[in-house]
C-alpha cells in the first residue's frame, strides 16, 4: 500500500509540474538560504501556514528534486523536518498580497542548511553555494524571463567569534550577484535576540549582520527587535531558534524591510 501511495503522490506532483510548465508566464523568484533559522521553527499550524495557490517551490527531496510544485510547509530546505517552518512562506504571501499586482507565479528556492557556516560551508566552490546558484539558473533557463526578486539570507550563529564575518558576508553577497548577473535585493535577518544577548561575541556578530546595509547597496535588515522583541514563552528552550510564531513574525519583518527597500 505504501508503494502505491508513493507512486500516486509522485504521479500527482509530476502532473502538477507539467501543468505549471505549460503555463507560459515567468516566475518571480525568491531565494532563501543560510542555516537552520531559515526553517526550524517548531509549531507548524495547518491553518496559519496553509499554502497559497500562487506560490510554488523548487523541490529537492527524493522524487521532488527540481520539480516545481505548490509551496507547502515544511519547505524543502536541505535539513527540513516535520512540524517546523521558516519565514519564507510568510514572506512570499506578503509579497503576493502587497506587491505582486499582476499575480505572476512566485517561486521559492529553499536552500537552508542547519548548522552551516559561511566560512566553512558556503564557499563558492563547495556544494551549498553551487547548488543554490545551479537551481536558480535551472529555473531561468527553463523560464527565461524569470527574475530573482529577493535573496533572503539568515545565518551567522555558526560563525560567532569570527572577526572577519562582515567581510565574508559582503564578499558572499557580491559573488551571488556576480554569478546570477543581477543586482539582487538582499535582506539579511537578525539572530534570536535572547540567544544573542547572552554573550558579547554574539552581540558583535548581530551588529555585523545589522550593519550590512551600511556597507553594501540594495541590502536591508530584518530586525527581530523592532517594533518589539521576538521572543518565546520560555526563551531558554531551544534558545538559538525562533519558534513557528517567531518565524511568522520574522517573515513579516523580512517583507517590511524589503518593501521599504523597494520604495
């Protein structure tokens, strides 16, 4: 029975993908990359986190790899897990409702990898970076008028203590733009405020991320402390991660920052 269900699921997804490929409009692409806070918020809610008919994702898991199908939580990041969400779908919904007046189909390309370091894991010749670039180019080759509308980056925890992080991040953003041949709008997000507040080197790391717009053009910051601090009932539980409610709020802040950048 499981094999039959798996086959039917694959057939359904494949049929969905074919139907989408027959649709001639290009996609508005949203790239999401970084480490676990791109997708590790515990508390998926089937109502609050329900899909939107105009928002799709590029799959990566098993039979879904490189298939375009409806974006449903959990999005297929490298280290996605059951009952956990990120900020990406919330951002895409806000984008669809407030900016996407022509209702072009939106395509999320999820590339988050839990525990990944910018210094050690996102090198330009290593798998994570090359996979991200390849997936964007794959879509643009298949749908030539597709444009990357936003690059949402959330990372930094694994590089705390690296005094050269700001330079690494700036170089990384510039390289993404070079390889994708586009001055992509970039939004970098702040780490969990409670976790950050515990040590001075984490505070310094947060400041490096927050100050990125002062170093680079067309970059903005999703602030987890304004207009209020994103927190949990017990901040000490899984202190390094936003929960699902925090991720939804973070998604709104990513969009608010992006919207201001586009004004």
